[in-house]
């Protein structure tokens, strides 16, 4: 996978994750379900990053090697970071830490 793909995939993952998480939050709020937005963002970002990587590998006939696995894991990790380090996520994390103390 090229660096250009990884950068574009990270952007796409960030956008799709934020939209998906906000949609799921509205659905869960309307049904009065308890959830953690951070955990939801992590799960969604990892799934989307994995799906994008697999799709790219299939479309470009890339063989499954150790390098591809590392690149996919890096994309999943960076997607996790971008999903959880937004301003509202930082404020939410601080409030959750205060509740724990």
C-alpha cells in the first residue's frame, strides 16, 4: 500500500467514522440505551479501517504479506486516534475521569 493511499484512507475513515458514530449516538439516545461514545468510536473506526484496507487489497490484487498486515494495523491505530481525539471526545474523556475520581 502506498503512503498516498494510507493518507487518503485515514481521511476517509475519519469522516465516515464521525458520521457513523453521530448517527448511532442519535439512535441509541432515542432508544434510551446506555453507551460509551469513545468505545463506540473505537469499534467503528477499527471496522471501517479494516474494511477499507481489505477493499483496497482486493481491488489492486495486493498479496497478503507481513508488510500489508503492519500497514493495516497502523491504519487501524491512526483511525482509532483520530476518532477519539476530537475536541468533544477530549471534553467527554475529562468528564469521565472526574466521575471516576
